[in-house]
């Protein structure tokens, strides 16, 4: 059974930083691409960033230069480092795993990020 467990969300002031983690189990992590998405109230879920199994990176324009995604295959974990946070970054952040060469994908339960003074 595939499980994704996110952690690291919370309340931070504008300009602050957070690091989210997503730990995967029940799957060969190194053969999967990993992504972070977010969903703000009343809005659709949107891609923040993702990293392929070979390290290919993709970032949304709204977080470019403020966000870094990294993966540690030895720990089956993907990280999202977010800096210079803005109130508009407030959302529930989800990680998604997609199995290479397959339509199989799995979502974590989400972690709330709130940016407010």
C-alpha cells in the first residue's frame, strides 16, 4: 500500500521560510516522479514544482527563485524549501507521486501553510 505523509506546514510571517517534507512508503521511490501542488480556498489545485526520477526539475513561475525541491532516494522523501513567503502562498500543500511509465499516481493528505503577520 502506497502512503505519502507530508509534514512541515504551519504559520509563518511574510518573508519567512518553511520546509515541507513528504515521506513515501510502499513503492520503489527512485522510479517515481514527485511533485508539490497547492490549493488555496476557492481555487483549483495547481502545480508548484516537481522533480523527475532522474532529477529533472520544473517550477511554476509564481515560486521560481523562492522555492527549491529536492529528493532523497535513500530516505524515500521529497522536500520543498520555500523562502520569501507571501500571503498569497497560503494554501494546503500536497505532494504527489507518479510512477514512471504508468498512469499510477498517489496523493498525500496535505499540509496547511499559512502566511500572515
